């Protein structure tokens, strides 16, 4: 198999969890055998859970060794430990393709670079270096141990994948999310499929602030929680010139949540992972603020109000089908 | 690796050539080794060229055997012959995942089922049975030789992939293609990227009739050839109530092409692979005629004329990035 194909599989796997790995980056990993055959493809799914490399090495070990005892393990430290004790050099001719430099520090989970050094594959191909100074150094650590390290394969694509992480490492990541039909319309009833709405709930569960327009609150009387995934309810900033709201609207009565009403988006200060959900008005208000845009597109037509009337150009970072809808990650240019 | 993952890779590979394999179906194939590792993923690319199974088996053989002598071969009969003479039972523990039942007849290329029977993998997983009576029987032939055959994995997805083929086998396939921006707009200059336009030229090269509206001809003065891929120029049906056209418009002076002007789409009779390119007017005219729809979506906004003002619902059959655009294969519901 071509190295690009292996790395693209890792990237695609990672994008499936984009937006829900906070405060960690979305990362993917493919493990190939000595002749380039693909043994495993995996992604990091949630902070605190195993990193992409660990899931992929677990799967590859199980396949190569036939040892099914590793299969029930889901705790990162437990998988690290099992692999360390049982690998028996089984990865010595393998190549790992990782979208991000393996972490060298011991955070919520043990260091991937130390594990990989011990398992000692022949080669590690890294799409993008770690922009986090605390975690960087993984590549050098592997090279010093005699593992071949190649850098920069599909780096631009990996940089897109890493964009949210880079933003919240610096200060803050703001994603503007909207739902539209194929004709750009946003009105006339529910637009998105259940799968799209569940994905947004998973993002709400992971973000620390949800920003929404005052009109949406008045008209839709939303709860703005993450009930579809059993998740937490983020703080809410209602962007509105007036602070007169019917306080029986469900979003106000969620326990443990802070609700702010403000006519200034500067009030997102102090929050690092911000999800803005909105229509045409919020799109305009967040034009410069948003680090990237996320569109859920229903393959239908029939509304009358477009999500924007202005001229915009985006770069398509990633596309995938999600339930019956289309999910587009976009970078405004 | 999961069987679904292997089959999905075969489906995705096949979709990359959807619309350009006529009169053959778009088909994909993944070859897995004894432990489920992925050895090769390939697609059928053009009629007369090797089938998906042959490309995938060639790649898997090269990987498993280390015999590079097969690599320069691109002729289907030559690859068949080389594999027959050199396989040495190397596939005996392998599994093939094919989106379509391997063909049992010798057409432009030798029969895949006979080749597979001789190479004798352990198992062949088939997403969709062959709807072509002339080519069917491949699965039974493999089973009779003691190869395990499993049917129906991701069959619905494989049926979508097969839709054009089923249509032109019966009588005729009509695809309606348009280019729009993310806001549904079609006006205001070139919408699509070069990559999208090249894909459309490749489809023009393979279709036998291109249908276009009279206004487009008058306003754009197009050539309607396949120059971006060095391909042939299909016959053209101009759908128009008036037959008054400036005959110096380039499309009229292409040699060897028939140009019809008609106010009836019934004049597509006799053509089996029909590409309609159009805007809002043609979309309406072809609503019932089109077997599926193909949208090239530029990630931009800013036009004023939507591709349709009517209520439509589609099923998303496939999505992929193509250059800077998005390509959507849709089935109207």
C-alpha cells in the first residue's frame, strides 16, 4: 500500500472525532506490517482515553499475535502495560503512520513515544510535528533509539486536522456551526438528521461555552444541553442587545450552568473551546471571530432564507456523510 | 480489520471512477491476508482495462511475493496470465471483498471468476450479486470449487454504486449534473474548480449523448467536448423550442458529432448513457427523467440564482472532495 493511502486512512479516522477530543487534538494512526499491509487504523476518541497510537497498536498486536487477551482492555495504562509485557518484538518490522508526533510526556495517559520506543517498530511516519512544547520531543526520542522517523507526509492535511488544537493551545478555538439544506436554506422546520444533531450534542458536551443568538432563544425556546449523548450542559452566552427573556425557557433552568446575556462577543474571554450555533445573523457577527466553520447539509431543498447573503470563500478541510446528511469542515479564506 | 471496513474501502475506491467506466459498472475490490490485514484496494477504471479484482490481486501478489516482475503489466490478459503461472498458492488464506459478484464470462477481458477459482483464496465476500444475466454465475462457480462465498455485506451501499449500470443494462442511464456554490447559487461566473471540470470532461468522453439547454448554448457558446482529458466529443441534444442558433458556436463544428435540436427529451431514445448538464430550467425538465443527480459544490457563496426553487429530497449516495470542490452523488426521493 502507498504511504499516502495509509496516512489518509489515519487522517480520515481522526476526523470522525473532530470537535469531541478537547482538550486533546484529534489524532489518527495506521499500523502497517513489513510489506506495507495495513494491520490497524484507529483514532483518539476522547480525552482521558487511549491515544490513537495505543488503539492502533492494540489492534495490530491482537492481529499479529493472535493473543485475544488484550481485546477487553480499554484503559490506556492497562493497554500500555500489556503491550510492554507481551509484545516480544512483534512490531520490529512495522511502520506507524501518525497524523501528529507521538507525545513524549506523561499526561492523563502514559507517553506514546516511550511506549513506541519500547515496542521498537522499524519506522514512524509523522504528518505533523507536535505544536505543544510540553508534549513535543517524541520524534527525537524515537530517532535517538534507532527508529527511522519520517516527517511531513500529508502535512497540510494534518495541519487542518490540528487547527482546533493549535487554536485552543494558543488561546481559544471558536467554531461556527450551522445547519442548511443543499440550496443554502435554513428555515422551514428541522433541517438536520438525528445523526447530525447527536454529533452537535457530543460537541456541546465537550465545549466549555455555547454561544447563541437572542432571537433563536426567543423563538425556539431551546434547552441547549447534550441529552442525545448523555453529556454535560455547557455555559451559554446569549448574544442579544436586550436581556429580556422569558426565564422559563428550558436553557435557563439547567443546573450548574452559567448563562450570560451580552451584546458583546468579547464576553467569550476566559473560555477556550467555544461552539457558536446560529443562523444568518450569528454568521455575520462571527465572521472574523470563528477559527473554522462546520456545516451540516441536508440533501434537500425548499427553504427560503439562505444561511448568508454575503460573498464568502471557504477551503474544504474535510467532508463526510453523517447519517443522511453531509458534514463539512470549512476554513474561511 | 473489520469486514465492513474492508468492503467500505472497496466501495470508496470504486466511486472514484463512477460515471467513467461505461459500459462496465464501477467496481471496487479489497484483498485481505489471513489475519484480516489489508493487502490491496483497487477499482475498475475504464472499460477494456483490468477489472477491480485483477488490479487488486496484482497488487496483493506483488506485496505477498516480493516479485516485482508483475508491476509493469497493465493489460488485463497479461496480468491474468502472469498470476495463473506464478501465484503458487500464495492467496490460499486470503479473502477478497468485492462490491460486485466477479464476472463469469469472457468479455473484453478474461473472466474474473475463473481467475479467482484458479488462485483459490479462502473466501470471497460479495456485496451485490451481478444483475447482468450474461455475467452472473461467478459466485456459484467459486462455491463449486470449494471457495467460501459470503453475500450481501453492505449490499445497499453497493446497490447505489451499481445504479448507473443497472439502468443502462435495462435501457438507459440519465444523470443530471450541475455546479453550484454552498448557498445553492449557480450564477456569477465560473462555479467549479478545474478538477471538477476535468471530471465532467471524463464523463463526456464516456457518455454517448450530452443534453443541454438552448439558453446555455446561446449564452455560453460552448464547445461541449472532452478536451481537458483528451477524450471524444459526445453527440449533443439541445433542448430548445426554437432551433435558431448561431452555427458558428463551437459545439456545431466538432467533427463526427451529431447535434440535434428538439423540444422533446424523448429524443434521447437510442442512447444508453446520457449526461444532462444544466441549470434550474433543465433541472425542472429532467426531474422525472434523471436516474440520479450529480452536484459539484464549490465551498463559496455569493450568487443570486438558486439551482432550484422547488422542494426536493435526495438521498446522499456518495460524497468526496474533488480538488477544492465537493462532489455529491444524489438519488432523488
